[in-house]
C-alpha cells in the first residue's frame, strides 16, 4: 500500500534525468513535504524545514546518501562561528529537522533506501546522533537578556503610552485613534498574558462576561481562538479570565470598544484591532509598533512584546495565584481544569487585590481612567 511521500509517487518511472542526483534529492524533499502535509502540518512548519535541508545539502556539498555525521559537526560549528552565532535552541531545532528528514528516508514504507541503492550504489544513514547534536538540558534556552518587565518598566511603558495618546490628540494631527489602539493592544497583551498571534486575531465577539464579576460586563474574560497549534492540530482555544490586579485594563478596553473603535466606522467587521483602513492589524505590524513604542519610552531593546507574557506569568505567581490556574490562563496545559478554574474564579471573587497589586501601577491607572 502506498503512503504519502513514497518514492514511487514522486519519481516517475522510466525517466532519464540530466542530473539524476539532484532530481532524486528534490524528489525526496517533495515526498517529505507530502508526508508532513498528510499529518496536517502547516506550510509555516514544512517550508522552513525543507529550506534547512537544502541549506545543509549545499553546505555538505553532497546528497543525502553521502552525508556523514562529520558533516553535521562541521555545519554546527559554522552556525556557532562569528558574531551572528545562533542561539542553542535554534541549533537544536536544526538538528531535530535533519534527524526527522533522515528518519523519513530510512523508513522502509517510503522506499528511498532501495531507490538510492539501485541508482547510486549507496544508501542514506542517520547522521544525527546523541554525540553530535545538541541536547535539551534546561527548561529555558533563550538569551539571558530576555526577561520579564519590572513593575517600574511597566509603569514607564504605560505612562508613555497614555501620554502619547494625549499629546497626539492635543496636536490636532491624525493618529490619535491609532495611538489609543496601540496603547490598548499593549495593555491587553500584558493584562491577559497573550501571545502576539492571539492578540492579533481577537474579535469583539471574543470579549466575554464572567458571571462571578458582573461589574466587568462583557470584559470579564477573553476567548482565545488562535493559540499555538501542536503537531498539525487546529489552533487551540482557551478562555482567559480577567484578574482584579489588572482591572484598569478592562476600563481601557471598554473605552476602546465603546467609544474609540466605532470612530473607525468598522460596520459589520468584528476585528478588535483595526487599522485606519479597516483592516486587521497584522502580527508583523504589532511587532513593529511595539519596537517603536519601546524605543520611544527609553526601555531596553531586549524587552520584546513576548516579555509582557512572561511578566504576566511572573506577576500572577507573585500575587499568590495557584500555579495550575496560571498555567491554564496562559494555555500551557489542556488537562481537565474545572476544579482549578473554579478555585481561580473564587479567588477573584473573594480577595481584596489592592494590597497585592503594585501600588504605583494600580493607583496611577485608576486615577488615569477616572479622568477619561
């Protein structure tokens, strides 16, 4: 029985190729792409993998049936040379990709071993081993400069965002709505611990009530529909509850939805974050806007938008929320969560958060929202 990615499905029988080794290599890549597509992996996963295998082949100066473990070692050394050396996590990902490609070639169901032996008198081998590839030894492999925002840095950022809205509005120039949108996007990313893609794809309909906190109206929770996929699955979903420590963000979100966003005349469009041309703000635009705002606020370049998510996790733990509740809020676990979510909701209802929230951050936002 043929399976997606089999050699005979991508190599036409009886065809004489002018450059047979290159033709077979491309057929291998095409077959591997088919195999991954049949597993419902996204093009955003498949295409970089194919590019890396081609890059490795060019570096080695040979084809898969001639690759050796030494080629991997030399390739790794080149990735670590110079000022542009890659992060350990990136190199480990490269090793994993090469290992997966070799596993595919060696799997008897796809027929590549027989094709190579018949055509070239050589067969592929696994060139990625424990002794020549990077091991996953620590939980965090990112650059040490990456860290959560401090409370003072958050205060500086949010103060700048709010003052920028006021300055642009007083100037009479265009851009006040965009400035307000940018400010609320950043605050929402922090107050709900959202990834960039999750933030980008929010719709107005994703703003939900929390029946235990009726005073928050339809802003008591955010329904995330575009969370990280896993192994070809559809985007995961979760509901993120608003917490009292960040209720100042609810006031800003309400102001954006009820007062500012309608000025863009969105009509039936549901996107929460719109450009002046009534298009959804893209993830790339969010990155660019955040980099600009961070620089204008005088904050270190190592503090990225994703660092707000790290800050959210860190600060919730510091406020005393159960780790399981925090894990479910940010979408790191999808086990049965009813009991733990109930515990988190009870805490929202019963605690007095003012003593736990950073006083400057909380009080300044309360005062600011009172003026708007």
